[in-house]
C-alpha cells in the first residue's frame, strides 16, 4: 500500500547544531502516528519541513498527494480580522474545495462554530480558535493531516469529541495523521504508533500501549519523562 508520507534521512541544522538529525519514518493510510518528545526535540522543525516552510538540509520527503495535505497548530491562528465564515471560505477557495458553501456549513456544525459564523476570528477564545483551526484543516478532506497539539486550549469534553472525529475520519482508511502532543493519555487513545524524538533523533518507536513496558516503565508518561531527562538510559 502506498504510504501517505515517507521521510528518509531528514536533517536540519541551525547554527551548526542538528535540530533534526537524519530521521526516517512513514505514515500509512488509516494510521495515526504520534511524534513525541520534549521541547526542543525537533518535532516542530520536522513538521515545518514536511509543510515546506523550512528547507531540509538533507534527506527526502515524499508526499504522493501533496495537494491533499493540511495542518493545524495552536501557534498558527487564522487571520483575526476575518470572520469565521470568511476564513473557511477563503481557505476553501485556496484548496479548490468543491461545493464550498455546503462544506463550510457542514464544518460549522461539526465543530460547533455556527453561532460564531459572523464573529471575527481574533475575538474568539483560545478554545474556539483551536476549533476553527481544526475546521480549516478538514476543509479539503486531507489525505495527510499534520496536527501539532491539536486539542490544546480545549476543555476535556470538547477534546474528547475532537479526538473521536479525527479517529472516525482516519478510520475510513484513505487518510493518515502525524500528531504531536504532550498529553500522553490522549496519545494512548488516538495513536496507532509513536515515535519518540530526542535531540533530533528517533530514540524509540512502537505501539504506545505496549512500548512503556518494553522499556521498564509503567506508563507512557513515565517513558516520556525518561526520554526527556535520561535518554541515554534508553
């Protein structure tokens, strides 16, 4: 089966130091892959190279259906001077979404944004802006969806709904997700496989529900702490 994303030997240096140091991984259709690690491990740099925002220093990124890629992150809010509906319409035009009015209406309902349709995005709460960013990310029904802390700023009930919607979307089998999070309970719930980054390298890889025990840890959070504080022990 053709992979949604293939990364080979990816590297990026800043000031002579490797932020991403020769990593390789794949995302398959119907799969949610967690990209985990402490701050500074190279997660956002990796995503930025996949998006084309940063040019790799070395390596290869293969995305067979790049036009069907999308992205959401709390640090990338949508234009605050445009209303919720205007944002979705404009990005829908950029992505070439067919039957755009119907698609926007469906997403407004799906992400509980209907009452804010005429509200400027900059006036939304952080949680509402997060939901708008996720709605934008789903506009073109992406085959590759990159989510950087997608449920940050959301209350637990809304986070649960968002996770369920993304899991249902991926379960259809045509799309794959690369998901970063510091919420290990969330990662265990949604991810089929995880990659632990440490100092720009992939240190560990495996099923998030069995990986901790393989490395003598009780929980995924314990394993995350070990990766952050004592990677050489792993």
